[in-house]
C-alpha cells in the first residue's frame, strides 16, 4: 500500500518537474522571439543627373552594386526603395527623398520606440525620418545629396541701348540664372579691357571702362552664388553680347567716369562681392552703384546674415551687400524679392508655384492650408495631375490641391485622396 502511494507521489513529482522544465523552456523561447533590431544602416549609390528624371532604384546588399543597399546581416533585410515623387526633372542642388522599406529576419523585431538618426546610419545621404508600420516592418525616409552640375549659362546678353549720348549707354544686361552670381569681361575689338569681380545682379554698368573709341562686346557667365551652392554647382559657359559702337564724344564722357587706376574692378582681389562703401557719416540704407548696404551708426555694416529692418527680413552677404533671388542659408532655400524682402507664402517663379513658410523657408512634401492639402516636390515645385507619392496614387487639381471623395476621369479617390486599385 505504502509502496503504491509512493509511486503515485513520484509520478506526480516527475510530472510537475517536467511541467516546470517546459515552462522555463517556453519562457526562454518567448524571450528569444523578442530580440530587437537596435540600429540599421542604409547606403545610397544614387547620382541624379541634372535635367533628367530620377533613376530607377534597385535594392540589395552592399556587395550587389545597387542604388540602395544594406550590409549583410541576419537581423533585417531590404524590401524596396521608392522615390517620394518621380515627376520632377533633376535640378542643380536639388535633394530628393525616397522611402526605404526594411523587414526583420529570424526572431528579430523592430522596437516600438523611435528610430532616430542615432539608430539609422545613412551613407551618401541624409536621414529624414523612420516609421515602424508593424513589428517586422520599418519605413525609413532618406534624402540624397544635392545634385551636382554646371550652372545654366545666361540665356541672353545684351546692351540696354546702343544709342550714342544715352545715359544708359554701356549698361550690360543678361537673363538671370537661379542660384548664381556672375562675372563679366568687356572687350574692345579682341582686346580685353575690363574684368569684373563677382556680381550679384543681372546687370553691370560698363560705360566707365569704354573710354576709347571703338566697337565693344561683353561676355558673361554664371558663378555659384555662395559657398553652399559651390559644393554642387560649377560655373557656366560664357554668353556673348552683340556689339555697340562708342564714338569719340561717348568715349570722352566715359573717361570722366573711369575709376582711378587700381580700382577698376567691382570686387577685391579675393574675388568676393564688392566691399561695403565708405560713405562718410551716412547710416542706414546706402546705395553704392546698383548695390544696397545697411550701415550702423558706429560705421560697421550688417554682414553675412539676416537683418530685421522695418519689420522686414533681409539677407546680406559676407561683404554686407543685400541679396536678392533664391538664396541658400544653412541648407535651407529662401527667396528674396527684387527689393531684397524675404518672400513668404505662394511664389510663382519660372511658371512654377513654390510655397515659402512664415520663416521664409521653401517647403517640400505635403502641406495643408485651410481645408486643402498640396504637395511640393523635392525641388519645392508644386505638383498637379495624377501623382504617385510615397507609393500611393493621388490627383492634384491644376491649382495644386488634393482631390478627396471625388471621381476623376472615372476613378474614385477616397477620403484620404487615394485611388485604390480594385482587387
């Protein structure tokens, strides 16, 4: 009897021990299944070509010579890489975003905590954001480096007038180039008689250097407008003007305006823009030739940055000259009107709409204004028509706003503005 009872107890204890063993083993297995991918690495080998569409993107491992790749590892794999928008022609200095989708391998999972730049390494590009769509999917948004290329040459170079005796005689003009400053060479016949330094406007008064009778021409080329632009843009080809004839009377007038020897260039020897003028006790806004400067009462000039003057923002270069047109500051594009005022809101430039935030920064991506959403491409240009954005199909009206809950060309767009292909 006692022996039978002991056997029952032994059997029960053995079963209990086995249960504990299985429970511990199961817990260890469950624990192993919650291993997390702590960091990821993405390499871009993408060189957008200026003037062309964005290239196709192949994905793989670093050894596969793909446009988008990851290192060989047993924690995660790369599924796809897609441009946020494929409708833009590549522009000099343009940066373009793509969505890179990663998936986990084996027993690894993506953490629910944020994947920031400290956890996502991007080689040959810039990290923008990361979104965990599920425990085994991570979508990383990355941005290319600025596209490199030569600046466009000024489209036309011409004289304001060829009329003898005119006050505008010798005024050289040309079509402006985005992100550019300029240099100008003046010729009498085949002889070079004047070389400008860096010019930040699309005109130059050459009359003071036309002090001898003869036929004159000038040539102009675009230069990177600042150090940031020079990282990706090179000087353009030359554009040559037509001829203008200077007679003896005009040459005599020009000689009276000619600067003294040693000061016949619009820049200093370093090639930077013209130094701020010395105008005695003048303060505030000072016009020197066709360039504006802002002088403090202590005789110094507002230089190399922003100035808030009369409730308006202006931007000045390293020599204190007021800037106009498109300007990049600290990696952000701004647009300064012809009078130097910082633009905000909608801007129509070269038949393309751009949107500048309240801080003046050029906006890219989705933006909501009132009850309407708009999409600005990687170069800031507003998109219209049918667009594939982040893998979804949208329709954007001619004024740029997104269609929602509507039928366009017989295709229904839902409450999010997305067309979904019937299954």
